[in-house]
């Protein structure tokens, strides 16, 4: 049974504008999934269906095998946590600790359980030192981690991040990559995120969906999707710079293995150099 699934999901906006057209999507356990596409591809619209913010025009969204309905929406939103692109849309309490506690308190949990969840969520995203700070005085990257902690405190099994690196500086992006990988690898949370920054994807995803004009035009592993530059170009995306560089070197006759991350590229270059000595 899949944690999250859509079957022929279609959504029509007012004015007969198609937001999604028969989208079929699957997310299993302990997965890191990227949904990539240019602006307007339908990524945010898809994500808002995952926990019932939007209701399908047709088709179905299933969470843990059960269709999302008005009756189970409260349980769905505990199971599937969504972090919006703009962290300010989710942060409103006087302190970070109070903001992270808001969700668990609204679940009716006792004070000891709420305190435990808050401490655990702050630790998971590495912001224990910010607990007494005013959220709106934080940097963009810190706000993003506060928003993530607030969702994690609800103990979801699936975490949805809509354009999580939007507006972040390079250090903020690196910090967020660490958070995503920690949540998936150490805590077993399935993380699904959207982006149009393809250079980010190999560092934080095992599987890709490519969206264009409300449809999924391709899906597969990092290797399979990024080995098709023509497809990516057709949807206004590009191959990440590392595999693009290695492919250009291969075209020049240099014997070097393909790589998609900086660490893998370093090992590929070293192995190539050793062959030539």
C-alpha cells in the first residue's frame, strides 16, 4: 500500500483553466521525491491536493490507501504535512517555541506530550537555539526551518515542501538540504518537494516527476530523467551542471564515469586521473 497516491487527478480552476490533467503519482515509504517543472507547471496545485486544501474536479487522492474525504480530512492533515513556499504564511506566534507547539496543542495533546514533540522537532531541524526568538526577526532559511518544525511536531509520515529553497541564500540552501536528508534517512519521513532548480535535485532526491502544463511528462530515477536533455529542454528545464560538464568531457573522449552530485563527481574525476597516470 502506498503512503500517498493520485489516480487520474484533474483540477479545473474557475474560468475553465486546467490546473491538473489526469495526474498519476505515487509515494512510498522512506522516499525522497522531487517534482520539477517550470513556474506554472502545476506543482503547487498538485501539492494542495495531497492534504485536502484543494478538492479534485475528478480523479482521486488516496492517503494510506484511503480516499481523502471531508470525513477524514483531519487525520489526513496529520499524516501529510505541507510547508508552503512562503514561510511567513505559516508562522504567527510570538516565539519559535510557541509556533512549533501550535499544531500539537490543537490536537488536544497534554502539556508533557506537546513539550516532547516541540523539543524533538526543534532538534530534528537544528534550531533548538532559536526557541525563544521572535520568528519574524529570523532569516529566510531559519523561518523555513521553523515552518518545517511546526509541521514535524504533528508527526506526519509524509512531508510536502513547496519550492523550499525559494528566497534562500546559499547557506540557507545547504542547511535545508541537510534537513531534508536527515528527515528522510534518519527519521524515515517521506519527503516530497517541488523545485525548478534542477541543480538541487541530485542532492536530495531519489526519484523525479517532471511536470508541464498540469501533466506529468516524465518520471524516474535521477539518472534516467537527466539523461534526456531534449525532454528537459521541451519543458523549459536543463540538465544540472555537474552531469552536463561530465557529458561534455566524455564527448571530448575523456574516460570518466557519470556523476550527479559534487561528491560523486570528485570521485569520478580522481578515478579518471588515476587511469591516465
